[in-house]
């Protein structure tokens, strides 16, 4: 409860951490692996991934047998701490111990496959579970970070073809991938797809579309989107959006 009160990204003082760990160390002996997993999850969500892994190790040393939730929490903690080898090792242990992958382990597996440049395998894992938006979003963000904009666009097209109900976060992740890949036409199509799905583009998604135009030096399109009312639907405008349009004009020498 102490950890869950903290907002994501907010740092903690040593005094606050000490209070939390005194509570953990004073837990009665009948606390189980699932209880450790819940605390570890709260730790990594507060960006305290090292403490989450240490907690998992303490659970192992205390003689408690791990379960799917505890292993998955430790694997996700390693991923968020950029310790890819730790994530791979923990997921491998789950396989050796025949522990089923829960949703957290599934998403961690997708993420680490992306870091290992096994993008097709990551997408294949996605097709095993397209019901959770968090899994779809993580896959698209993995592809965006790897510069796989074509594959990200194909994933979105396939999801829409299968009738999966998508939200703003999914379209935003796709727009990010397309912007990084300089694919402004596909980014623009994303806006049209959103409208077809009865979703109005958020300002952040509109900024990504103009970013794609800027990186592709398509100054006319960027200028039109940034200056013409209604060009981006109800998304509105922002300093960042206008700055990216100016950047597109600059790249084109206009």
C-alpha cells in the first residue's frame, strides 16, 4: 500500500525506502510467493527494479518455492532495468520448472525478443493473445524502438482486419513507430483509421504524424496539418506540432 501510493516515476527518499523494507522484513513466516510477487510488482512500477529483484532473491533464500507470478515480476523488473540477460534467464527458468507464463511474463517475453532482434517471434507471441491492449501496445513499442515501422503497420492492419477493438494507446504506439520510420503516408492513414473506428485523434498522435512528415521532409503536408483548422480532426495544435512543421520546411529548404 505504501508503494502503490507513489506515482510512477517519482523518486523515493532513503527514509521512505527504509520504512517499506522494514515492513517487508517483518513479515510473518506464512507469507507466500504470491505476496512477494505483489510487492515486487509495486516496486518495479515505482521504477525500483533492483529492489524488486533483491526481494525475489530474498524469497528464494527464505526457502519459499517461486511461482509464476513471482518469476514474472522478477523478469519484468529486469527488463525495466535494462538487464536483458536477467529477463532471459528468469523466463528460461520458468520453462525448466514448467511454470506457466502469466500476462506479465508473456509481455516481458515479447519485450526481450525485441531486444534480441527477434521481431517476427515477438509478433508471433502477440497473435497468441490479442485480447489485452497492454500486450498489443508493448509489441508495437518494441517494433517502434527497433525501427520496424513496416512490421508495425502490418500488425495494426491485421488487428483491424480481425476486428480487434483498438484504443488510443494502440494507435499512438503505431504512430510512434511510423514517425520513427519516416512513413508519413502510413501515419496519415492511421488518423483515417482512427476516425473509421470512431476515435478522435489525441494531440500526441497528431504530433507523431507531423513528426513523420518532418523526418520525410514533406513540408507541404506538415504545413497543411499544422495550420489548417480541422486537418487533424479535433486534435488541436501545440508548440511541438508547429515546431515539427517548421522543421519539415527547414529540411526542405523552404
